[in-house]
């Protein structure tokens, strides 16, 4: 399975991917450029899954799995199996919640643009956006990072 991991630069998500040695697409926090970089990457290579990571300030030691993005009153739902991903996180002893609110800024914008591009071009790739806490809200950053990536890779392999 080919997996693309994305993270915004300067966030706990970037730190998580880099600390665990994962390659990924690191996005510069520019809504237009982020969308372009993502869509160019998923156009250039056949991915089975896109796992995009962002940080959510007010959570601690848990993940929020976003099932939809909003734009001008319109909602795009992912075709990704969010329930299965949440169950897998829980099986790995990590609290996971499913959310329908990817935020109001960079995270939501990236998710919207990614889902829109995938749908419009009929691509056979499943995308999900996962919010993780800010680093200061993660009790054991190394363990948290390993768990997140184990779940991602186990999900994609099964």
C-alpha cells in the first residue's frame, strides 16, 4: 500500500513525522500553496491512502479523526473508514474521537481541497485528516508518535 503522510510545518504534526523518521509532504501553511502541493503530489503518484495531520490546541493525548470538510455552507465527507481507524486507535490504547469539524482555517482548507480534487478527478485514493494535540499536550511524545504511525501502517496493510 502506498501512503502519503502530510503535516503542516511548525506544528506538532511536523515534529511527529520527523521524530519518527517518516517521510512526508510538509506543507508551508499557505492555503493556496498547500492545496497545490497536495494535489500535485497525489496526481504524480498513485497513493492508496492520504493521512493528513494537523494540530488541535485544546486536546490532550488523543486524536480527532475528521470525517468532513466545510466550505461556504457545503460539506464534503471522506470515503475513508473513520470508524475503523478510530477503533484501531482505541485498540492501541489511544483515545480517538470522530469529528465533523476540521476547523476553520488551514486544516479544513487542505482537507476540502484534497477531497474535492480526489472526487472531481475520480481518483482511487482515500484521504483522512487527523488532528493531534500540540506537543505540550502530549504526555509522552515518543510513544504517542510511534503509536500513531503504527496505527496508520497497520490500517493501510489490513
